[in-house]
């Protein structure tokens, strides 16, 4: 299935990557590489990952946790695509990205 990244999730990634790059050159690129691998995994098996805790039950929002960095990728499974909603830090601003999930009209 096609995976698309919400524009605001790209902004999340840019901010996180820039921060890590300032901490140690090359670390921001490591984050980007790990996210690219996670996107491939999501595309291969979108329902293999757990639902996001406390997400609205009418939306199928799931998440992949990054093994090396403290981030999760929440994503919404839609009939024709998967939308990655955020590159969300696990300890900061929980659920700030929920407004990015749009309900589909039936």
C-alpha cells in the first residue's frame, strides 16, 4: 500500500533531524535513515503494529516505535493509502498531532 507523509510530519522530522545534527554531525542523517526503514516496514505490514493508545476508536491509527531514537510514527490506515501523521517524540506533547487525522466520509 502507498505510504504518504503528512506535510506537518515532514516538518517534525526536519526539526528533530536538525536538533540531532547539532548534537553530533551525522546523527540527524541516522534518524532519517531509521525513519525511512520504518516507512518501508509500515508499507509491508500496516496492520502488524499496535494501535495508538487513547486514539479515537473510529480511526485506525497505529504506531511504529523507532528502536534507536525516542520517537514514534503514528499512522492512519485509509482504504487507498497510509498517512504518517507525525514524527512524535515519546515524552513530549502527547497527541499534539491528532488533529492531523481526518475522518473519511463514507
